[in-house]
C-alpha cells in the first residue's frame, strides 16, 4: 500500500508463527538445480549422551550415573538449525548489507581501542 501524499510505501514487519532466533557457527550449502543459493545454517556443540544408566538404591531411589555404561557419540554435533534459499539478486543485497554491518562493528572496535 502506498502513501497518497508522497512516493513512499510502508511495510509492516510481522513475525511468522515459525519465527525463532538461532545461533549459527557456520553454513553448509551450494547452488540448487534452479540456480538458487541454498544455505543450511548450523550450530556446533558437544554431543549429549544417547543413553545413561543410573544405579537404584535399596529404597528404590535413583542414584549416581554409572559412567562406564554411558552410550554416546564420539564426534562434535553440527545441528542444522534452518535452511535458507535465496536468489542471486538477493544474495548480492545480502553481501552489501553484511559488509555495512561489518564496517560498523570494525569502526566501533577501533573507537573502543583508542
């Protein structure tokens, strides 16, 4: 919808029901068969055990974990948090936007050092 007084357009920015904030340690992706850029953002963490075993006391209370019976992974977990697919035009805009933010942070860090 445009503003009748000027050559402007207003956008209401509303979060979708699926909106969430994620932490990203990296990205994995490539080019789709239709020429879009596919990015799967991931976070890295130590693995949670798949299974733990605890002793049960004589009065049927849960006791300490029996560590030698723990079953877990022997690798770092990369959990894919979300997948984003963009076209090349938007990718160029995104690069410019990111570069602007990087420059603001660098200037701020330089000012803090002075």
